[in-house]
């Protein structure tokens, strides 16, 4: 039986192996362009790169010197180091999603965000997102081999979880730790999102507990599978992983169907391109039945989700 | 290495095979008591029975006669048919969770809910919950082998998702379709829930699409695994399943750890008791790190979850 009519977006998850501390942005961009060409050769419409993919994962180190911290940030996007990627993508007529550390002058001050942009096939920034759920801590913790200082170097994103019509699809972005929070997907699901792009850097020692850390890969997939299924959306999860400056980070980049199934998965801990022809209509049947939100959701019963931040136990 | 200090609640998932249409409540209660005794022999503190576990799953049939509909409901709880279960549990000092159709006189009218109660070891109803997410439809649909008329026979629950301290644990309840909705677990997670009990009746043809139905068991587990992990709570999922009056229903009752792992699972499509010694402290490490809600949640970014019921696509 031939397939029913569909809208196909062929997407490439462009996983990255480690980026060395002293690797230049120019060298990294050359790696990104190489993967873009592989993706194009496999028919990709869109290439998804990881979170903070222009440099090593610098929040693992405590830095007192603000100039040193700021050296990991981009003041403009694009900029001379990244222009070759924009040019290659425009020439190839391939869109891309890129994660980077953003230093912005905004509201009369200097602001720092963990940011991702979606660039369309014409090379225009069509969607920007700033990471809402910053993991880790603001002060260095003793006894850790590596710190996780995202709460020190960034502030929480101030753009919400926007969904935009880009390349004829309802597209949304999230970043790394966002993927563990069902609210992330739901806010986008309520905007009828059809594909969520999520880059990540996840050290296997981000919690100081081996009983949790041993499940890092399982939790990574579980979160994205559930987000995909419960919102009937494609999810593209892309790692920067492997052993980076001595820190072991998960890989297992994958593409998740609106059924929650993993339909493609990276096989290495290195730069690797995995592609899948995603039918953007696939989620429709779920959105019209089990996950017909208008028919089945009961927002009055959900008020605690916005009225309470932390957990509070019931009376004894 | 010995285990760290812990609070153990040994829980029994008491899965049920089919209940025939003409099976009396007395006969069903005898089955429940038999499983309670098996559970007690294995050291259980708590037995969890399925949704609507006193009768066959009647919402599969269109009934015009309200008296016939109401014959499937309980007007009081306990009542003479169910008293032997309450007595056996009290004698055994075992708590239990029971799902039933509740007919209540409330606010000056007759109300009908899909209800679950948690009864403590002294035989007191310590927690009541009425199903919030009613699946299916209110009018019979042509071309279906079986209807799914929960929206006709019940109204949505009006008690929210309460969490109560019962048997020295923070306990919450949900029912069947509730388990697919991340809001269910999150509202309880915000009340520091430690164990969620969820009975279900899930026909494999509840959606008229074989591409979705073939994944019924996967979606069942995926939803509960994610709910457990993302709220660091135990989840106990208990089926009434097998082929009931010609309708095929999923089984695979399971107990889910706060890690999201399946730690026990039924092996049959019949009455079957599965037990696990649940350490109620297990979720604590997650609640203090990755899922420290007070440190990491950003409720301002979640407002759409309560402000919007149905999905609305972005502007083109």
C-alpha cells in the first residue's frame, strides 16, 4: 500500500564528538560545514547541531575573570567565524539549528544566555530561543571533578518557548536540560508544534550519585520519547559528547517520532550525521484522538503547575 | 555494602483478567480477596486493584436506559457486596486501592464519577480521587466494534489531584487515561508525592488506527516511566486486561521506580499479583538534584499550560 499523502522534512542530527579547549571557532565551523555537506548529500532539508557547539563545554570550569568567561560568548550572530557556515548552508539550501553562548546588550545591560537559533534555507534567522531550565549551580562545589556552572554564567531565557512556522512546519527549540521537563514540550504542544530541536551537552557526572549517573542515556531518551509522544511531535536530540577535556559526556543522539519511537540513532561518540525523512503529518492522528487537547485537557486541574515553583509536602 | 536507611512500602499490583458481563460483584470481590491474601503472604503493605474493578468495563456499550447505566455504579462505599474485602484487608492489616463507578448525590443532583479510593490498614478511606481525564466520546460512533463512552457516563473529576500522607507516605491516585498526561504527575509532584497508584482498562482498539494501536503497551509504559522519573516518584500501574466480552485489552501491569525503570511486571493476562519492596526514600536524591523544583522550575514560562486548553498553531 502506498503511503498516505504527507509532508516530508528530511532532518539531519549532526552529533559532535569533543571540542578541545584550545580548538578555534574556525576549526569547529569547518567540522560543522563538513557535516552539513554530508547531510545535504543525504537529502537533508535541515541540520541540527548541538547546544553550545562552537566551543568546548566551558561551564565545567570555575573562572573568576569575566573577560575569560566572555571569551566563550558570541556578541553577534552571525559573525566572521560563523559566516562560512551561513554561506555554505545558503548555497546548499539547507536550514540549520545552532547552539551558542549569547552575549547581548539588552534593557540597558549586558545579558548572557544559552541560546539556539533556527536558520532557514535562505540563511535568515527565523527563530531564536534562550534556554529556560539552567541546570547545575552558581557557586563552585567542592569535591567535584568538574563543575556545572550554568547558573553562574547564564541567566534563564526570557523568550518563553516560541513556536514559529519555518520551512512549512511548526518548529520549536529547546536546549539540553529543558528536555527533562514536560512543561517544555507541553507549552510548545499547545502551539501545535510539529518538530522540536534539542541540542545537549550532558556530562555523565552531572549528579554526584553513581546510581543516577548510570542511567544517563536511559533518562536522555526517556524524556524525549515521552515529550514526543505526549505532544505528538517529532523531536530531534543532538549531543556534543564523548570524552571532552577529561569529562565524559553522553552521546546517543536520536530522532524521535510522534509515536515516541526512536527511529534513528547515532552509533558513535564522534562527529556523526544521522538522517531521517520525517513525515510532519504523522502526529495528526494522535492530535485528533488521544491527544486532542481541546477535547481532553482540563486546565483548571493544572493550576498548581504555575502557582507553585517548588514541591511542598502534604500535611502530616 | 548494606543499603542506606530507607522507608520500605511493599506494594502489590493486583492485575485482573477479564470480568464477565454477568459476573456478580460478590464473585469479583472473592477474586480481589484471593489476591489480597496472596499479597499478604508476600509481605505486602498495600494492594492496588485496577480501575472500575468491580464490574466489566461497561463504557464499551451504548445504553439508553439510565437505570441500566446506573446498575454499574456504587451508591455507597463500602457497601454490602464490598464489605468482605474491607473486612479481609482490616484483618490482614493491608491497605488497598480500589477503582469503581461512583454515583453520588452532591450539590443537589446526581453525579457520576470514575473513582478510586485508598483505604488504609485500619480500613478507613484515607484518600478519594475522581478521574479528571475522561477518554473517548459522549455519542456512539458508527463503525466501532466497541464504543468508549466514558464521556457519556461520567463527568470529569472535581477533586483535583490530591496528595495525602497515608501509611507514612505521600500518596496520590490517578486513573487510566490520566497516566498519559504529564500534568497529572506534575500536580502531584508539586505536592512531593512519593507513590502514585494508577489502575487502568485499555482496549487495544481505543483509537481507530492500527498504527497507533500496535503501540498500546509501549505507550502505557512510556507514560508511566516518564511520570515516575520526571517527578521522582514510584508509580504502580495495574491493568484489568485480557479479552473481556470480546474486547482485547492490554495488561503488562508494572511497578515503576523513581528512576523511571520498570522493576516488576506482570507476566500473564489473568489475575496476577506482582510485588515489590519500594524504598520511599529512593526519589529523594532526584528531588534534591536534577528535579529540585524550587531550584530549577520556571513557572512564568509555563503559563500557557493553564491559559490554553486546545492547541493553536502559530501564525503562518
